[in-house]
């Protein structure tokens, strides 16, 4: 359907749909422990049927215009993804998130992919506020929010119980005018 190049390293952003369940499961198996440190994303996908269910849930969200899932491929291998959650076109708000397997970290893949999603949300769909929520201990995720120019709105103390531990959740956001200004500055600096 689409493959958006994310640089000259072979990274691409593509749809992550139910028919890719086997590939998605293989990816989760490579990174399950790392991916599930702070969130249970894909934790129930322990076989192809479970992987298909996860992907179908997001396909249904896309059809309902409430969310969507997008995979990150590096040199032809699925290594992670980015997503929209709580997408509310009427309120012009959404939440974004990400996940990666360990071998794909440190390359800026999520930041590059998220710029594509944010551009589409703000310019294509008229979203005014994009939110990023991550556990305070999840430094790589919070670093992406910083690189995207988001502002830390606050901390929801011990709001998320995961693996028997209560995690603080940090809420970060960027507003459409801020995103446009940051993109204009980046374009000007690239000249």
C-alpha cells in the first residue's frame, strides 16, 4: 500500500496489517522482554492467532478512525513501529506511541517515523494536540518526546501497574502551532 523511506539506511514506514501476523510475531519474539519492560504491548501475541488478533484490533481502530498501527522496517525486516491511540478527530486530539526491538535502538527510527505521523496528523487531519505518555523510567521513549519538541505537561504518579510495579507516567505534548514552528525552523536550518 505504501512504504515511506525514512532515510538512506534502508528504514521504511509501512502499514502493519493483520496479514503480517507471522512477521509481527517473529519480531515480538526477538524483542518481547525489551518491548514489555514498561508496557504490555503485544504480550498476549504468543502465537500467530494472537498476533493476528492484535493487528486486527488496530485495523478495526483504523476503520473506526480512532487509532492505527504503522510498522518500521529496517533493510526489509520488521523491527518496531509507531501508532496512534485515542485518535479523536472531533476534539482534534490524539496520543502517539512506539515500540522497538533491541537491535533497532539508537538509530533514530522512532523519531524519524514519528515526524511523518505528526506531520500527517497536524497537516492532513487537523489535529491540534498530540500527546505522548510514557513511564518515567522509560528514558529512550521520553528522549523521543524531547527530540520531537514536545513539552512535559506533568506526571501522573504511580498511575500504571506493570509487572507488579507502579510506574509514574509522564505526559508530554505538542500543539499544532508549536509543531509547525519547529518544522519551519528545521527546514530553514537544512538550507
